[in-house]
């Protein structure tokens, strides 16, 4: 279980996150939504400890994560898989080496065992026959999949995604969204996803948290989001003309 | 007036903190070993060609220049060999190798690390429990500290050969005199001196450009700017230290 209590974070006196408290749903997909610059990435990096927070607490199963030292944090990080915005695959390593990396760092498996585990993970994300290619030699969608394979290599309890579908075409994007939804069910991970894409939310979001100017402005389920009367949230959700039209049709009873 | 100084000291402070993290004891030694071998190949072996080419020409030019500037029957011509040897040994080889490498590997390191920073590869390492500063930077420093002295020695030998070639081809010195000269009044300490300098230059180039790359931010444009700065700064620091080390080690 991951819980945040009264989290504050500032950079050079600019408050980026203000008094954020959230309890994420276990073994579900939790989505953090908000406009660019609203603080989603900073929040995610605070939760996994890549950024230090100024005030508040981050709890993993009642352990106060933000007060642990590097070694104890590492113990918790064994259970965390993270997929960064661009994938963040290591350029100078092959696909196989990339997925193997966490196994090298955290386990004492033999080379054979690692090789088998790498292939299991790659198969799980539908990637075949690219083990010896470098990230630059495969497509953006495949890079994302490989990054996901790397994130699940250690069978994590928690999965984090920062804008997993940004830069992908709509079809590939939906496939990646569905893959994330399936993985969450199959591996039973608590999944936390940053996105500004409403399609993803409607596709796989169990719980939704809306950030606005660094504050938690709204939270609820994907159904509730459509009927909320929070003006900022509505602005965000119904940003496109298509979405507005659908809403207005619904309101006037056409559906 | 005070602002540039404040900035300078804040850079020095952050550089020191980074070096502290770089030299923390490694956890998975095997992976560091693998990285170091990679870096020696990348930083060292790949620089041998350019160092060789430049050294041949520098040796030849020093011989010819020195010959024209000391044209006098009072100087025996074997002194030409001696002059070339000492110039290469004391100053040229270590400094030239360091400046070549500042340009070649300094920009390389800064853009590699800078790209890793802005594409979040460094974050990815950290989240997997790796001390990224140490994992990425230590192998580069170790490789350069070992390899720069080697390249410098190579440059001296090739420079001496270039001197012979240039001298004999233009007829300013006979082959016999030149070879006699380069062995005449040889001071072994000069070799130690040049090796120490080369090792220190290796440390400066790799650590300064790593600092620039590791703390990059923004996008591709910033990464490019930072790698240019890495080259300029490591060259200048090499020249300053060259001056300081000459004072310290030779007087
Ligand atoms: N390292 C940093 N230093 C200073 N400001 C930062 C840093 N990282 C992010 N910010 C600022 O924090 C705010 C939130 O950024 P971010 O979390 O990346 O937004 P999002 O991911 O929602 O698009 C932005 O205004 C950004 O400029
Ligand atoms: Mg972001």
C-alpha cells in the first residue's frame, strides 16, 4: 500500500507540490492526471525517492519511505518497477542487457536463469527476436515495451509509469494502455500512472487523481469524473470539441 | 564582482560532492570492472591514432624550428636531439595529449552523460539501486588516469621519431647526431614528472567533463552547450595545472 501525507516540494522557492495527501488503491491502476507543468512527474519522482521532499510523509506499508537511508530505500526499490517518459533504456546496452540489468543488480541468479527471465519478460510484453539490438534500432512503441519488460523483471509489487503513451500513435498508445491494464491484473501490482491523456483514463483508470497547479484538486473514479461539476477538472476533461459535444449531447438526453 | 566568485565556489563545492559520490565503495564490483574495460577501449585505444598523427608532426616541427632558431657553429648539432627530447618530455607531449583528449573525450563524456541525464537514464539507474555517479564516472576516471600516461609515452616516442624524420629529411641534423643527442644527458626524473602530470590531466579532463554532463538539465540544446563548456573548462584547467605542477615538481 502506498500513501502520501501532506507532501510539499519546492524548487528554488517555487512551490511545485502543495499539501498533497493520497492513498493509492492496492492492486489497481491509479492515474494522476493534469496539464503539463502541474507537477505529475515531480510527484512521481518524490514517491519513488528520486527527489527529496520538503515536508510530509511517504508510506509503503506503514514504512516511512522518505526517512530511510539509501540502503533501506534500496530494499523497498526492489519492489518498484518504473517506466520513464522516454523509456530511459540504456543507449549503450542491448535490449537483452537492458532487461537483465535489474537482475544483475538485485539478484544472484546464474547467467542462464537471467537469460530465461529476460525472455519471459520480453514475451510478456510481446517482444520477440530483438534481444541483441540496441534501443536506437527499434521503434518507439517497442522501446516502451522493452522498458516495461525491464520494469517487471523483478516481479515488482508497485509499477510506476510517467506518461507511458506520450509520443506514440493512437493505435500503439491503446495497445500500451491495455498492456499496462493487463499487467496490473496479472502480476497484481499497485500501478501508478501519470498521464494527460483522457483516453488512457477511460481505458484503464480505476482511481483518478487530478493535479492542478501542484495541488490535489479532485479525486474519484473514472465514472465520477464525467459527472463532476469541478470547473477546472471539466476544463481538463472536456478540452477537445469532440469531448464537449459528447457531453452536451448526453446532458440533453440524446444518449 | 562577488557573483562570479560565488558561482565559482558553488561549482567547486558541487564538484567535490560529486567526487565524494564517485569514489564511494562500489557494491557490485564485477559490473564496475566491465565498465572500466569498456572505457579504456573507448577513451584510450580510440585516441591512439590521432595522438600518433599529431605527435609525428609536432616532433618534426620542433626539430626544424629549433634548428632554424639556433643556427650557430657554436652549437653542436646533436643538441638538436636533446632539445627535441626535453621539449617533448617536459611539456609538449603531456600537454598536447591532454588538450587533444579534452576535445575528443571531454565533449564525448559530457554529451554522453548529459544525454543520459535528460533522457532519465540516470534516474533509471538510481531507481535500480545503483550509485549512478560512481557507476558512470569512476570507470572513466580510472581509465583516463591509467591511459593518459601511456598515451603520453607513446606520443614522446612518436614525436622523437617525427623529429628524426623531419631533421634528416631537411638535412638540419644527421641521423647519427640526432640519435646521439636524444640519449645525451638524460634525466630519468623527467619521465616520472611527465607521467605524474599525464595522470593528473587524465583525472581533470574526465572529472570536469563528467561534472558538466552529470548535472546537465533541459534538452538537447543544453546538452550541446554543456559539452562545449566541458571542453573549454577542462582545457583551461589543464593549462593552469600544467603551470602549477611545473612549479611544484621541477623547482
Ligand atoms: N529540477 C527542477 N528544478 C526546478 N523546477 C522544476 C524541476 N523539475 C520540475 N520543475 C518544475 O516543476 C513544475 C512541475 O513539473 P512536472 O512535474 O515536470 O510537470 P508535469 O510532469 O505535470 O508536466 C514545472 O513548473 C517545472 O518547471
Ligand atoms: Mg511530466
